[in-house]
C-alpha cells in the first residue's frame, strides 16, 4: 500500500503580510484573487495551499485554506504573487468579494505536500466544481511551460499527453476556461444540465478515456467527495495510479487541531487518521477510506 507522500523540497511555511492586487469574477459565485506575496510565490509547488486571514477581524478568527491556482510573474519572469480561486460560501468568502487592490491580508504557507511527479505517460486531471483550481499550475509544470519552487523543481519526465476533464453544474459555474487554453493541454467539459460541453457527469468523460485506446497512466483529481470516490473506483478497477486532492475543511493549517483528518488504510487490515493539512492534501486514492 502506498503511504502518504511528502516532497523533500517543500519550503518551510511562512506567516507574511500580503497585498491584494487584483480581483476578478470567474463564474457565478466564483472569484479569482491575486495577492502580492513574493516570499511564498517563489517557493510554492503545484498542489500546495495556504491559509488566508483578514487582519483585525475576529469572526472568523482563523484563516481559510485555498489551493494555489498559479503564481504571478513580474517582467523578469520572477514569481511575485499568488492567484487563487474561491466560491462564496460563508462569512470570510462573502467579505472577500469586496476586497480591493491595496487591501492587506495575512497569509500562512506554503502548506501541504502537493501533487507527485506525473511520470512520462498520459496524465488526466479530473476536476469538479471549484476543483479545477489546483490544476492550472499543475498543467503548466507538466507541459514544461513553467517551473515552481526555489530552487526550481525539475520533473524527472514530462507526460506524453496532458488533459483536463472539468465538470460543473451548468455553464454559469464554469470558472477559468480561458486560463486553461494552454498549448498542448486537451480540455473536455461536462455540465450536469448539458448547457455547455457534454451533458452529464465528468466521471463519464473519464470512463470514456479509460476505455479508449489510449487510457491515462496517471490521474490527478480534485472536487466534491462523491465525485472523487467515483474517480477512485474507476481508477482502481482499471489499475491506474490515482491521486486525490482533498477539500477537507481546516482550522489551523499546520496539524495541531486534528480537525481535518482523513481516514486511511494502514497495512492490509487496519486503518488510521491522517491530517489533510500536513500529510495531504494529496493522497493516493488506494489509501483513502471514503
């Protein structure tokens, strides 16, 4: 059984003050926020996350976790900012829609392990809802278009084919499609109501890909838990390596509170809990118990 993984080159988390530089609505109830934060931008890896907190506010007292969408570069190509997407679901995210360039925020990161190296075979990224947000940086790295970390992480091999399968409730909730128009990236979209792309669930697109003449060698997935469970089952039945990025609610972000634990298999006949913020958020699908 594959245990949790951790990159040896993950940077030590930092607590820094950052400045909002851009706010863009991506879809219904969905926004992208850009913050000037070179200290974290230059060391973060695809699949990692960070905690964001509004200074001087005690409700909510704790920060909220957000996955890296991508880094923002200056004219010299150096990372100076972080982009992340969010959906309005509570007090903090509701207030975040009113943040303007120049507003100050507090950031703690980078956190978590991120995605493992994809290998040389076909890589398929499966996203549902806001689950596409970890995959822009992941795709750019896999395509050899950008490097991340300090020193820059070097992939041992680049996938021969990189695809994004992205599902949402309807066209109104599809966020960031234009951002994924990358050279070499194949994108297929599914909507539950058929208002855009294929009608039905994104797992149906994955099933078609698995049953094709060129099935994926590796699957990365992020989204609602029922979707990830279905993706895990398809991968297991086909014998495909699959890694899931969990969207578990978190409180502290550094493993002290044990509020974000995931149930995992340990050995052949036992199980235990792992902290999503420390041992995750990315887990081998075979390891997780839904």
